[in-house]
């Protein structure tokens, strides 16, 4: 309790001073005065991180309009939109706007150093602006709200109207359905919601770039306003961009999106979710090696979409059950099922080198055939959790996984075998033997696993990494015969023949001297 109390009184870490904080320190009394023209509503005021939308009219002290956003004062009618703490603003507004309420109109009388005559002012004065004069800034705070900044230059900003479901957001090449309406910055309707949601493919330039960036931050069924400035208003089938448009406010309801994943990044292996599964992606997917149960239908990618296998018909409605990470199904099939949720149905389009060119081909599937699988993940079982197991149970589990790795190695599936050995080594980081006997068993098993990994690396042509892995064993147990032998073989693979000879000589010495009691006795006498 004493430690806890003491901890509560520890000094809090001081928040680093921002550039805006430093600017505020330059304000002197009397340089910024405020008069409320019309009170606003509510008790809250904007804070750093909020988006503020406001009209601004600048006048000389005798009432002559210098500039304005209002159309009745010669402006374009488009209010200013800034993010407090992020946007570049004159000092007087940086200090004054956080004192206002929504709907309020206020008059700020500013000395020159509070607007564009400030030393190192981050905002350039408009042409012919009387920056050395004391001026009146009339501000009407139209709205303020929390904002999600979607682009670093503040060209795309999102205001959430209704929170969505889950946390997954669409990305290239997802298929998206959304209800979209659009207004110009001055509130003119560009187009309203259509009766049917707009359908587009992410990454295909089918909506303006800024709108796509904003939708890429949304969750399913979320409703938001996405503010897009001119530099992000690109041509698209959705909207023809008028040259006079400075910004567009899109109101978007993200109705639905279909997860489409380019598994290899080259458009050859595509997984398209047809029916949503249960749970949250990807936390509830069988990402780690698991026991999976699936129904699937395999089709050739010809005009007839010839079905070559259907587990519901050809296997009497019995699902396929397999353990992932063991090469029991084609590589493309397994890659995609690892990213499925229970109950999900996905359509997978697969090239031959990830389908059946490197896997036993079913009848009717020729070499070089592109295929499509319709896969339903019925469920999966994750591996046994080692937490709470006693030492013997842990070693039994390790032996099962290592045996699977050995089988894969014999089948020439060296990458998969290596993954099995490495999985056990990772788990071993959390194992603590309790006595000398357990320590010896544990150490010997770990050394054996490292050498298994080294053998896989050697078969894969990565002789340098094989040497590094052998070194882990030899650092723990110098003179380890199998470690020396395997490292010697790796040296030969790399053309390092002198180093290989040294290792093999040590192997010979160890076998002829230390493994023979008489030779060991003679060696002790001579030394």
C-alpha cells in the first residue's frame, strides 16, 4: 500500500510544448480584445484536435471590408475549415476561436502582431492586405466537432455522424457499397443520395481520390461527412470535377463491403469473401497452425467452370479436415483459409503454381490449370495451450510437433518443416526446467531443434543462416559432434573448405578420442 501511495504522488511527465504554445506566450495584454455580437448555444467550446468551421470578415477600424468569406461581403460564400492545433492559423484566431460557442458571432480587435504582422507568422498575408494595421475580425463559428485526419496535409478530414460496427475498414481491392451525397463548400447540392447504394472497387479510381481515402477509415455501417479539398478531387465515374470547386463535402453511409484480398500482391491469387463469418477479422481467424474443417468446391477456370470436386457430393457431405502448416492442401488454398472466419464462404481464384502444379492433381485437372475454389470454413481447433502444463507434458507436445517437422522434411517440404521446429523453439522461450535432469533434457532437445532448423536452411540453399544456427548449438555446447558436422556441411555448401576441414577434424577427434575410453585415457596421459 505504501508503494502504491508513493507511486500516486510521482510527478506526471510534463507535456512537451508545441509551437502554438510558444506563439501564445508572445501575446501581450490589450493586443487581442473580444466583443460578443451574438451569443452561441451550449456550454462547450472547441479544443485542440477539433475541426472548426467559421465565416470570417475582416474590416478596418472605420468599417471598410478588407476581405470576407461571406458572399454578401464580396466573398465566395465558402466558410473556412481548420483543425485546431494542426492547421496554420493567425495568432488572434488561434487564441480567440477556442473561447467561442457554436453559432456565436464575435468581433476580435487585433493588433498587427496578432494577425499577419506576427514575427514568423505561419500564414502568408493575402495580396495588398494591410497587415501593419489594427483590424476587426468578425467570426461566426458555424460548427465544431471531433475530426479524423485522413491525410497529413489536412486535405481529407472525416467527421463521424454515426459509429460503425467492428474495426475492419475497406482497402484495395475491396468491393464497396455506400450511399453518397455531395455538397460544395458553400452548401450547394451537387448530388443527393441515390435510391440504390453506389458500388465501386477500391483502388480502381471509381470515386474521387479524397473520398476513397476517407472511406478507407470507415467501419461497416458507419455514417460520416468526408471533407475533401481540391487537390484530392480527382475525376471519376461518380463525379465530374468542376474547376471552380475548392472542396466537396461528401456525406457517406458505408452500407457494406466485401473483403477482397490480393494474396500475392500481383493479382494472381485472389480471395473474395462471399458470406461474412463470425467474429472479428483477423483475431478470430486460424492464423496459427490449427485443425480446420471445410467444405469446398473446386472448379476449372474455363468457360464452363467445370467442377472437378465437391466435398458435399464427392465426399458424402463430409467436410475436409486437415492440419494447417503441414502441406496437406495446395499452398494457395491454405493461405486463404488462414484468413477466413468461422462460417465464412470465400471464392478463391488461384494460379497453377499455388494450386496443383506442386501438389497431387485431382482427376480432370491438367498441368498448368488455373482453378477456383469455393470454400466454407466450418470451424477450427487451435493447438493445445502449453500454459500450466508440467515439464513432461510440454516435452511430449514438443515431440509431436517435431515429429511432424521430421515427416515434412522427409517429404522435401523444408520450409514447412522449419516452421514446425521454429514454433517449438519459440515456445521454449517460456519453459523453465526445475532441476538438473529436466535442464539436460531441455537443452538436448533445444540443440536438436536448432540443428533441424540448420538442416532445413541448408536444403533451402541458405548456408550462411545454417552456419549461424549451428553456432547457437556450439556456443551452448562446444564440441557438439552433430553441430560440428552440420556446420562443416554448410561450409562446404558455401565453398569455405578450410573451415569445413577444421570442423570435420574436430568431429573425427571427438569420435576417436572422447568416445573411446582407452583413447581418452591415453590423451589425458599425453597432456
